[in-house]
């Protein structure tokens, strides 16, 4: 088994255990974001945006961000929802509607999280390295997104009602 396969299986097991726990949604998702982030040295910022109505609202993350709310169609995150597809951006300097969170960010990966076919949130990952993300990274986040979709939907619903 390759090192990456082992890492993926370990991470999957950790995520499954966290999702099955009795801990509150936000606590579980914060821990999952932290573990996913720490497993990837080229990732400089990792977080989850929750889809609340027609706005992406910043949820669990590894550090503060400049954008706590993003409209659908705005930036890479909002474009992912508008286009209903993940976004892998090799170099953010080549994206017209890029919303800069850090002057150091050079690439971005946005992976949609769906519950029963409906978008409930997304992973947003930034790197200070051009071309930092692979299809394997996207597939991993897709897999983790499937595992956590119920928790993300629940947390997004709690934001809607508050």
C-alpha cells in the first residue's frame, strides 16, 4: 500500500469516527478541517463554507479569513455553487473574479459538499504554491465531503435558524 493510500484510509477512519461521535456539529467539523489540513503540508488555509440560503457563510476553518460571507457567483467559492462543480485553480492571478484572502495565495481548490444531491456547503483550500492541488486531493475531499454531509447540512440549518 502506498503512503498516500494509507494516509487516505487513516483519514477516512478518523473522519468516520468523528462523524459518529456525540460531539456537536461545529466541534466535529473543526476537528475534521484541522486533520485534513495537517495531512497536507502545501495547504496554507483550509475551511468549510456553509450554504445558508443564497449565501456561503464561513464555518469551521484553520485560521481567520477576510470573507465571512460570499454570494453565489462571487469568487471561486461562489462560482463553484453557481456552476454546480468543483473548482481547481492552478493560479488565482488568472481568475477575474478571485476574492483574495491573502496576498500570498496562489492556488485554490473548492469541493462541493452535497446532502441528498443538494449543495449544503463546500471545502475551500488555499495554497501559497502555484498548482498545489491534484485530482487526488479533489477526490479525497469529495470522499470526506460525502462522509460529513449530514453534519454540514445540520450546521448550515442551525445558521439559518439563528
